[in-house]
């Protein structure tokens, strides 16, 4: 821990500079920096439950859990690490919860954070493990619960390089709800006691989409004048060129095909738009409510919180973050909306989900622009085949629901 804290202290100035650097393109990184050091400018209520969800994906997964806690009368504080996660918390819950950034994991900030909020229970979503945070919670006898927990082989090997630290962190855990039996075995290997681990399944299978969002998506699609539509969702650097190349290939066979592109991070909206324009594509911006005309090639989803709506306006979904080594994004969102799904090969953040969807025939994995364009063409040209794949994807969601209720039992 002394070595870890020494490294953290050395890294803090660089972490601060990194926030300022990222704020050049995403000004929100410059906002509320004081919270990252647990320096608070207003008073917060103490004594409730803290739920930590690092970013957008974890916040979406935690939504039903947080709503359940609110419904049972619990006071809830939600922490994130990213501005996009922060905005998602505010959009989902508004004044129903308190929200701050979780501070950097050094003793002074962690102690100030815990003294400010005095959590009676701390719930961490999925994979966020912090030595000082965990040790401080244990010192105060605060129950620490890991919800929807997953641990990859790569992460397990990394923890095992520092066995004493892994064991110390593991000893701080009160209960752990693992997504799969394989996750449970890996957590046990790094030191979590077997009796603390319960396999509950993945709560992401309990996803729902409200009918209003679905109707808004259908209404948007009507404005596309019956054009075939595919979406490239949550794209990252290095993927847009692949998508652009795929668009060129698709247009050779389906000239009226419309592509929806949704960059993962808002600071990249402008650069992706410029990339589209450099490819001679006519772009309509959602943020400006620009109409899709006959010669529009790309509809750019340059707004936050609209991904499900844009899925609902599409015929075929490509889930990005998978053509580059990001690890993929949540394929269950388009599956719930009954879309046939395409993914790249890098799905290590969703290994189980990807395997189930692929084996069921609801998702196809492709490795390059040519394969992506060919699969989009296949499904846009053959709606019956696409609907069959979509149905199989949706069945995977339906068959694996129930983790949320099991999680409630573990956390009670």
C-alpha cells in the first residue's frame, strides 16, 4: 500500500493535467474538478447508500437497482468518474439522488469523501476496485457490496501479480454478486471468500425500454421516407474509417441506404462530422434537428441519451467499440428492441453476452469493412432473414432475465 500510495501521489499532478487536456474538446472535464479531490462546495446529506457506476454503461446497468433503492425509501448517492456518466445520472434520476464524482484513490480524498457522506452501505458496479477506498470502508465497518461483478482472465492475471494487495482488497468485500460461474471462480482465485460470492447472472439482461422512447424512434424513422437504415452505435477512434468504407460498399448495392452514426464520446461529435464530410457524405445533425433529405448519407447522433431512440429508428445495428480493442458495448440494447446485431471481434467486456447472441443466431461477428458492409447489405435486402435474427436476439434477452431479483436478495 505504501508503494501504491507513493505512485498515486506522483500521478496526481498528471491526472489533473489530463483533465485540463481532455477539457479542450470536452469542457465538462474542467467542471467540478474539486470533487475529484473530495473538496465540496455545498453540503450533502450523509448516511445513505452510495452506488458507484464509473460511466454511462454502468449507470444504465445500475438504473433498475437505484430505482429499487429509491422505491424502498433509501437515500442514494450515485458516484461516477466521467462527465458522460454524470450527465446520464442526472438525466435518469434528477433530484431523486445526490451525485458527485468519486475522488481519486488517495487517503486524504477518500477519507474526506467517506466523512462527508458516511455511507451505511457502499455498492460498486461491475469492476471498479480501489485499494484505499476499500480499506477505508472496512476500517469503518461499512458493508461493501460488488454488484453485477465481472473479472476477465486478463484482469485476474494482473491482480495475481500483486497477491498481497489483491488479498487485502478482497478481504474488504462483504458480498459479491458475480455475473457468471467463471467470474466467481476468478474472484475466488484473487482472494474473495467463497461464502461471500453468489452467482446472480447479468442484470443487463433485465434491460427495458420505455414505450415512449420506442414510439419516438418510430416517428423519427417515418421522417426517413421508408429508406433502409442501419446504425453504427457508440463508435470510437479507429472505427469511423472502417464504417466510412463500409458505407461506400453498401451504397454501391443499396443507393438509398441511410447510416446513423453515434460517437461514444461527445467531444468527438465534431471530428466525426468532419470525417463524414471529407468522404463526400451529406450529413444531417440530430442536435440541430436537421431533416434527412433524399441525398442525406449520414444521420449523426450528436446528442446524449438518445441511443435507444436511434436504435428504435433503425433496421440493423452495428455495436461499435468492437472493431478496436475497447471491448465492445452493450449488445442487449438493440436485442431488446428486436434488431439483428453485428459486432466486431473485440468483445471481451461482453464475452458471455456476445457468445449467447452469436450462438443463437441473433448476432454476426465481422472483422473488417468489407464483411461489415456485406452483412448490412444481406439484412437490409432480406427483411425476413433480418427479422428472424432479431427475434433470436430478443429471445436471448428474455431467457436470461431474472438477475435483478437475485441481486436484490443478495444486497438486502
